[in-house]
C-alpha cells in the first residue's frame, strides 16, 4: 500500500469526536463573535451617518470653514476606527479559535480517537506485524488506552516508544503517519477563518466612509455655480 499523506489520514478526525457541551459552547461562541463583528461594522457606518447629519446642522451656525473641518475630522476618525476595529476582531477571533482547539486536543479522548482512526484505516493483510507508536513522554499515561483502541482493529500488538517532542508518529509496515497538535490547530484556524475576508471588509468599510464623505460635502457645500454665483476670473477683478 502506498504511503498516504498524514493530513488525509486525519482530515476527519475532529468530526468523529464526541465533544462535551462546554467545548461545543466555546466553538459556538467563536461563531457568535464573527457575527457580532459584522454587526458592529455596520453600526460604525450608521453612527458616522448620524454624526455627519448632526455636523451638517451645526455647520449652518458655525460657518463654512468650521463645518467643513468638522465633517472631515469626523469621517476620517470613523475610517480609522473601523480599520482598527476589524484588525482587532480578526486577531481576537483567531486567538479564541486557537484556545478552543487547544482545549479540545488536550482532552485524552481526542488523542485516543486519533489512534482509533489511524488503526481503522490500516491494511489488514498481515495481522502478525506489530504497530509502532512514537509518542510524547508527557502523554505516556495514554499508553494503555491506545493499546486497547488498537486491539479492537489489529491483533498484531503494538510497540510504544517515547520522545520529548509534542508529536505522535504512527508506523505500520510501509505506512507512516504523523500527528502534530500545534500544526493541526494552526491549519484548522486558517481553514476556518479564510472564508472571512477581514482585510477586504476593512477596505469596504473605509471606501463606504470615503464615498459618504464626498456625498455629504457635495450636499453641504455645493459648487458656487449651483448657488447662482459666478466665480470671477482674473480679468474681471
């Protein structure tokens, strides 16, 4: 049997794990944060519109120059705030997902499920060959549970070895697989957040604010010709 990439071997591991309600709640909270980020981004634009409308009324009494400066300052501030907000939310969401996945992977049941998944996919043509598992010394307490999980799918026994690295290596015949929890976490976070284009959303919010600035300036301070006033040329002075 040809060697198979370890990412294919473990692709569906998390789907088969029975998670406690507390972990499912953490995952749901991460999705809620994403939804709240979108809601707050829309609120920023609405607040900018309300602020500009207030400035428009104040500009009548404050005068042309003061009103113009206030409008520019207000909208630019909202642009800066929206960019900062989306950057902060992107970082927060990634950190929350990392923490959630770390909690899940630290559960003994998850690691046992990894071994079961690997053992189930083995070629059963030669049951006399033992399985080899190189595992972190910090996880040595899982040795007996791993042995029981493998025994359900393979009768050739298992040989355990330990090392100081935080990764699991599984070998059987000519088949080799590796499970590195930290890489698994980062790859999963990237996959979950790649569909949420925070950078594009940040530019979209900024562009909306800039367009709104132009629109409001045109309404508040129309060109002189539109007011029936003709600008004098140099020859007319």
